[in-house]
C-alpha cells in the first residue's frame, strides 16, 4: 500500500515545473473535489448518528432529573407545600427543547439529497474560487501560518517523497531547484548600528563555529525560523544571506530590519 502511495508522488514531478501559484491552484482544486464525497455522504450520516446519540443521552439525563424532581416534590408535599419550584419548569422546558432539536436534526439528515447535480456544481464553483483565492493569499502573505504550511508540504513532497522514496532528483529537470522549492520569506534582520565592522555568520550556533559569511552594516539576512542557545547563553538565529548562504548569527548584534 505504501509503495502505491509513493508512486502517486510521480505526479508531483510535472507539477513542480509549473509556477508556484498554478501548483497551489491545482492542488487546492483536487483536494476540494476529493472532499466532496466525504462531505456529501459521510458528514450527514455522522450528524444523524450524533443526533441520535445526543438524544439518547438527553433522555437518560432527563430520566435521572425526573426521579430527583419527583423525590423533591413528594417531600415538599409531605410538608404541605404544593407549589412547583421554577427550576423544575425550566429544566423540563430545556430538556424538551433539546429533544425536539435533536429529533428534527435526525429527521432532516435522514432525507436524501434530491438534487445531487446542484451540490456537485456548488462544489466545483467553491473549488474554483478557492483555487483563485488561496494562491493569491499564499504568495502575497508568505510569512503567515498557512503559507508556511504550504511551503513545508512542497519541501516534504519534493525531498522526502520524490527524492528519497522514489530516488528522483528534481534538480535534474531544472538547473536550480530554487524555482521549485520556494523558501518562505521570513523576517529580515540587519546589524545594529554600533557594529560598524560587521558581524560573522557561522556554520554552527557557537562562537567556535566556522565562519561561512559576514554581514556588513546596511545589509540584511532572512530569518529561517530557527534559533539555538549555546552553553554561554548566547542566542543564535539561523539566517540566509542574499547570496543563498545559510548560517547562524548572534541575536545580540542584529535587529529586525
């Protein structure tokens, strides 16, 4: 079964050659269309079964309540008090309202959909709208959670499935994978003004790490959403330079650009 699922990721190979907005649109449309049978068939059944279950639970609770209320009322009558407390009426009305609501919900979802064509058309329109809106949202807001989730999925599909599981390197199709795996544009950092001589970007988050590049005053680096604290208490940020080099820089010498 796992082998069959892995083979499906060969479909990602031609998709990776498309622009990122078109990939998002195609995947979004496919996902919405695939969810249609679940929503149309499974969801109504779950709601119906849930209504029946809640109805039975409410009946059991009401039975316990009625027994308790009966004991209280009998005790009051023995004392010569024949007035029914307001809380009894409130509880009875509430239970009756819940039971009526659950019964109506059960009956509503017992009915089969009469116009399946209308539902299919609605899902197609919804899929098309999402296929237009979602790519625009991800591309224009690359630092949001849903954008990062998309780029993480792209990285996972390309590296973990296509490259590692299938043994196919997407860089064989394009001279540079950068157009296929677009990095999430994170927060940019620049040197603090007092560090005029520049700051070192190291291979590891430590002062003992090899220097891979340097950051000059006025230049910026992109934060890659990772940080480490070394044994000296220094916090290091993982960054990427404009030239594409990745490394670690001390958080003490940089500020957000």
